[in-house]
C-alpha cells in the first residue's frame, strides 16, 4: 500500500513527463486509417441522414399543430447508433486483439516492456474514443430531434451517456474474449457467436432507452431514487467491466507472474462490497430478498472461479515464491490469493461458505421480515438445494484434480479444469442417455432423480429427493476430499517464501 | 553481458522442438545459429526473446531469467523475427516511435533515439512511407530498427538476410559488424552460411533440436573438418585425369575430385607435407599454375556435421 502511494505521489510530482498510453496512439492512428471504421462511420451518417429526410418528408404532409416527431425520430436514431456501435466497435477491437494474439505467435508489442494492464487499458481507451467518435457524429442529429419536439435535451444526453456505457462494457467483454488463449478456428467461431449474440445487448439497450424517453428522464432527475438507481446500475456495470479488465490483464500476463492475485483480490473486493450493499439494503429497505440477489450472483461468479482455480498449476514460479510473506497470518492470506490450485480451492471455499452462511442467516433469523418474505418451503429448499449443488461442484473439481494428478500428470494444468466440466457434463448427459434407451426411447425418466447430476437438483421440487442428492454429493465430496487431502496438505506446507535464490550451475561458455 | 542458454527444452505436443540444449555467448560476439529447417533455431530464439515459454530449462540474459522475469529480460533483448512487420497501415516513423514509447523512451530522448536509428538503418528517407509500401529489404531494415530503438545489449536475429538482394545483404552485414563493434552480443540464424562465416566469431549447429557442434568458428572447423582441401590448377587442363591418378597415390591425400577444371583433394598432413606434394607434382612435370588451400567455411562444417534430418 505504501509502495503504491509512493508511486502515485512520484507520478503526480512528475506530471510534466506524463505521456499518453502508446497503445492508444497506435490504435487510434490505425483506426482512422482503417477503411472499415471510416466506412462504418460514413454508413451510419448516411443512414441517419436518410431516416431524418424520410421522417421530415413523411410528416410534412401531416398538418397537426401538436406534431411531436422528435420522439420517434430520436428512438430511431438511438436504434441506429446502438446497432452500429455495439455491433461494430467491440467486434473491431476484438478481432484486432485476437489477430495480434494468435496462439504461439503474438504481436511483438506483447513482448515489449509495456505492462499487460497498460496494453488492456490502451485497447479499452481506443474503443472508448472510437465510440466517442461515433456518438459525436450522431450528436447533431440527436440534438436536432429536440427542435422537433417530443424529447427534451436532458433525456437525449442521459440516454446517450447510458448507451455509451453499454458500448464501453461490450468493448471490455470483447477484449476479454479476444485475450482467451484459443486457436484461430475457435476465435473465429467465438467472434461469430459474439457478433450474433450482441443482439441481446442491443435489444434491451434500445428498449431501456425507449422506456427512459417515455418515462421522461429529464423530469425524474430531481428525484433521489432516480440517482440511487442510476448510481447503483453504473456501479454494478463498472464492477463487471472491472472484472473483465482484471481477467484480460491476467490472461496476457506472463505465466510466471502472480496472475491469480489481482483477479482473486478483485473478486473478493466486489464480493465484500456487494455483500455490504445487500446487507445495507436488507436493513434499510427491510427487503431480505436483496441478500439472495447477492448470493446468486456470487454463486455464479464463484462457480466460474472454481473451474479456473482447478486449472491452476501446482508449481509456483520463483518470482511468486519470492513474494510469499515469511510467516503468520499474512502467509495464510497469501496462500488463498496467490497462484496455485490448492490455495484457489481454499479461497473459493471460504467465500462460498461465508456467502451461504450469511444468506441463510438473513433468510432465517436476522431480517425482521424474513418470516413474511420467505415461506418455510423456500427456506428448506435453500437449505438443501444449495449445499447439494455446492457439494457436487466441489466433488467434480476435486475428482478432476485427482484424475489429472494420478493419470495425466504430464498434461497441462488446464486439463483438470476441462475434466471438471467434462465430469459435470457426463453426469448430466450420461444417465439421461442410458435411461432413454432403458426406458424404451422415452424421456419421461429424465424427470426422475439422477444422483450425480448437479442440474437434476434444480429440477426436483421435492426436498426429500433433493436430500438424497445432498447425501450422495456429500459422500462423493468426502471421498474426493480424502483422495486430495495429502496433496492439499503438501501444497499448503510447500507454500513458503524462497529463502535463497537458487543459482543454476555455470555452463561452460561455448567457444570462448 | 552474457547470454546463457541452459538445458533448454521445448515440446509442442509430442514433438520435441528443442532437446536439452546449452550454449552461451558474450558481448561483442556474433554467434551464428545454424541448422536445417525444423532444427529448432526459431523456437530457441523465440524463447530467448520471451515470446515462447520453454518446457524446461532456462535462458539467463545477464543473469536475468527469461522464464522468471520476462519483463526485465525484454529490456535487454532486441528480437528481429523471420516475419516482416505486420502493421501495414502505419508509417516507418510511427512504427519506430511506437516501439520507442513501448520500451519507455520519453520526450526528447525518444525523438533522438528514433532519429538516430532511422539514420543508422538508413530508413530516414522513407520515414513517412507506410510499411505496406516498402520492399522486403526495407521492411527488414525497419524490423532491425525496431529491435534497436531502445538500445538493447543483445540482438537476436532470425534469418535477417532471407530474401534480400546482394546489396542489401552487404549492407546488413556492415550494420551487424558495426553493432558488434558497439559491444552487442548478437545471435544470428541464416541459411546463407558463406556470409555468416565472414561476420561470426562463433557458431552453434543444431539439428533435430540437439546441438551438434558449438564453439568458435576455428575450433569447430578443426574439430569438424580436420582435413583441409587443397586445389591445384594446371596450365594444361587435359592433364587433369592423369593428375587425379597421381595425386591419389601420394601420402595424406584422400577424396580427390575435379571441380571446374581444378583438382581438389582432401589433405591430412601438415604444411611441410603439403610443400612436399607440390615438389612431387613439379618433379613429375605437371605445369602447376596454382596450388592453394581452400578455406573451409560454415557451409563445409554444416554439410559435414548435419544429416539433413527434420522433425
């Protein structure tokens, strides 16, 4: 912390030496020369112009003293702008990064002294500047709609701001996907998938902006709740954007770096802030359901984290070991946050456990309105279903780790993560296929209980059956934990700082 | 400044691209990295340049491990890949300026460094041209300029002369000689071995991921090509077949053959024995116009030690 502050102070003192991120300069230079960017911008302006002309001509025959064509025109312009910028800018940035980061052949800028964080920031800011270019080109048309009545200027600016944030978030998402270490065919498939899936960002964005316009954002701006909702939405979007940023930085960092630390630190931070926010909401608004929102979001996030931590290798690089604190509680905390599958498992377990216990506590005892909000069935369902699901998830993860260690030790660590997913998939699909054939080609049996299938737990409405799942998953987890206990213990014991740096033996210089 | 490659191994699936190789080179030395296609040269160079991660082993650049501290090692190594710069839509100056910025050069220092490199690599006249408009030779110069702009102590050049015309090759050779004078440690791979002979102090010969020979050119020459080749040219070319018969019966002589009107033979004796051969030829009335020792070069070493195996 002191080092960070000292660096910040030094940076502020030397403000005359500040320079723009080189990636931003390079990317913007290339973007303004890129025919696709210029073509898309021109296309957008032409479409906006044609639509404006169409609106004006079609409405000029309509003799009505209360004609308010500004509103529909604005909606159309928002749709065009959202479509163009959400489809194009993230795709442009994503494709560029994916091309630069071809498997085993990255662009040479990735092996300069630019830090991974600076590269990702540069890419993001370039996308943000491009979005600004698109938005500013659209701005005169938007402002023009105000003169035609039907929409006020604060609404115009607020909706544009809202859309701009969505474009930036989509941009971060595209950067993250482009940084994934996939081969070219997979990247092309991912780009195509992302391109078509971006419709699910555009449609809600357009609907939300239409709703905001009809609701009259301008008149709501004086209300406190409007700003609470706005700030909350921006904070949640910012937190998600931050997560993709941290993940992208980790993905392009060297394998010897402590890549897990910033990611686990960030997730812990949003977990903590989210939890505090949810608790505050529970007490202030007397709405215990807020804790479930936090629980479910963190449940998804931690499940994804579990797959990632299982994919971590066991061997710590020298530079990571050099940073391990000597002893005491600092070393224990470092074990949770530094690289390594064992520490990662412990970290996920701690966060899962606290999240579940806190939610259960609020649902049953802590909240004064818990009894009226949640029925006994709801609580009982929560108390059985989630532990069963958690037990399954950890059982898959630990079994995958064991299989990888025992049978595929020479394969990369990420194979363990793939195995965990494969186990879950097999447990979900396998019994279904067998039962399908045993049951004379009928799918009816799938609605029954399938022990080992985590997805089946969610389909059971009978808590008694879910309890069987809990027992089965618990037993599986116990066996898997016993099989991994020695490994975990060894990892925890080996998590020690590097006492002296190992100096490799000198090789006789050739030809000298 | 020393580069130490230690027990380096790189696997791509089941293929072992680099198999436990170790060698080192120093400042002021130009080290040739020679081997057939698929020998593992590019992989090794990419590991030294921190682009690839080794499966095992390490490379220490002035004591800095490329596996453990790639960020620090990157400041010390300038890499010229075998592919040309891909950023076709930027100008030469913008390209070099970007890499100057990327390596932390600021303000006037960067401006001076970029201008100096443009002069040094002779691209100042084309600094406003887009990269896509450049010839291969010019792109190669720009690539070298990029690797030099932050003044690294070590240069790793992968096939820098490939596809260059004779003039560009000579100019590249001169540039490398200048860089060696500036006490840079240079590792260069090339298939044009005769050129490497002229600029290299040392050589590493690699095949199927394993080192076959390493050392100074002279040492490797002595070790790999112990017999020297002597060429004899007669005034009367028609006497060649007769000379061939005669010479094969002389002491220390092996593998005599006719090459472009001359008789070449491998000779295992010392200088006195060579002089005795010349005396014998003159005594047997051969009109000897030329009697010279042909210097073995990297090509000879390469052909002697490699088998042409690829992975």
